[in-house]
C-alpha cells in the first residue's frame, strides 16, 4: 500500500470556493457523474472503505469535499449531478461553482474525470474536460468498472476515448494544451490503482526516496 494515500483524512466540506481551505500546496480534483464509481475509485486509491461516501440519493451531494494527504497535498471530491433529481437552476448553480473552482484555484494541479467504461464521454464528462483544458490542467480520464467489460471491448473503448480526447484537444486554441491521459480502473478487482497513484504523484509533486 502507498502510505501517502492510505493516510488520507477528511479535511472539510465547502459549498462554494470561498469556504475552501487556504489556496496553498497542491491538490487534485475528482469529478464524475453520479453512478460513475467516483467514490469507490477514491476509496480504492486511498486503500480505505469509507473515506469518500456514496450518497443514498445520487446527485444530492452539492459540496466540495477536501481530503488531506499531508500538510501540502490534498484530494478533492467534486459534486456529481448526472442523475440528480433537482431543478435546472440548481444544476446551473453547481456548474457555476465548479467552473469557478477549476479556473481560479491556484493550488489545483490536476483533474481526474471518472467515467463508467460502458458509458464514456457523456455530455457532463465533455463539459468537465473542456473546463479542465480551459484552466490548462493535466487531465486523467479514468474508465471505471473495467471488470464489466471483456478485455477486447475494454481495449477498444480505451482507444476510442484516447482518440476522442486527442480530437477534442485539437480544438483548443491559445497556449499549448496540458496532456490528457486515459486509464482503465476496477475498484472491485483492484485494477489500475498503481498507475493512478503514479499519475497523482506527478501532479502532487511526490518524490519517492528511491527515485533516480
């Protein structure tokens, strides 16, 4: 187990960016539609069962949840509202808060967009990717529930998502775009944990003692 992620602890919850912890150090945010497996992914990456909790009513959590890894590093669980039974006005308000967070948060060093591998790149995912690229953030497209697809289908899906990510990146104008990576993941079978942790290490500035 990676001790950095195993030591993750709840820090605070914020309904708007003004309530977030001091904008210092580095943090990586996780976004994903309801039922995409975001909470399970965070728990598995951190080797904990109940760190990120799944709401009994999908889409009802409207808070940014901050987890401390150490004094300088954090993970952030963003609201998911793909299946939320709420008004369009509330959804637009959530979008405004997330756009503000992604574009103004100086300590934000990366964005993980969690997608069910059977239903990747829905409108919400594309919106999050567009915000991430607008903020010039390195993005990881995490294809969860990989155990639900056979190997060939999973490889085909991964390639298709990679190609679409490249196509979308080609639409970006201005300064050079930060990279978008795609990884498959299964919380049930513990597949993809180390590659995701390695990606997070890079964004969070983690230096391992044995690194050369």
